[in-house]
C-alpha cells in the first residue's frame, strides 16, 4: 500500500491560530476551512488554489453556509485572500500566513 503524501503544519497554526479561531472566536468551522486551504493550496504548490463552495463543503463536512461564514471570517482576519474573474466564477484563494512574514521581517540581516 503506498504511503500518503506528508503534510507539514507550522506549529503556529495549532499553538496559536487554533486557540484564537476556536476558543476566542468560537468558530471551529473557520479553523477547519483554513486547514482545508492550507492542504489544498500546498498540493498546488504556490499557495493559491481554486475551489467552489460545494467542493469545500464536501471536503470538510460543513454546510455551504458554514463555509461561507468561515471564509468571510478568514478574509476579515487577513488569513485568506479571495479573487474571482467574474461574480459567478469559481474563486481563487490565497492562503496567508502573516506570522511567517513577521518572522522574516524580524530576522537579523
């Protein structure tokens, strides 16, 4: 049986972001959707991916409405970028990891 591909998760996601989204915001669905995008966009290699609400709902086990609310929260928190060519097009999502950018800026040069 072939071994499934591994998936590396930055400790910040579990140590801080999970507590923030689930414990503070009371939005476990946002954490689940963020994990979905981390994995999906990592597969595509450039931190960007396209997915319909139906695909996200199917993959996460959440309702369409829960996915919409989670995406809205992630956008407000600047953890997810969303763009679409037209209002009816399948959006392209960009997973953002601002803590990594902060680390890069703080690193001595």
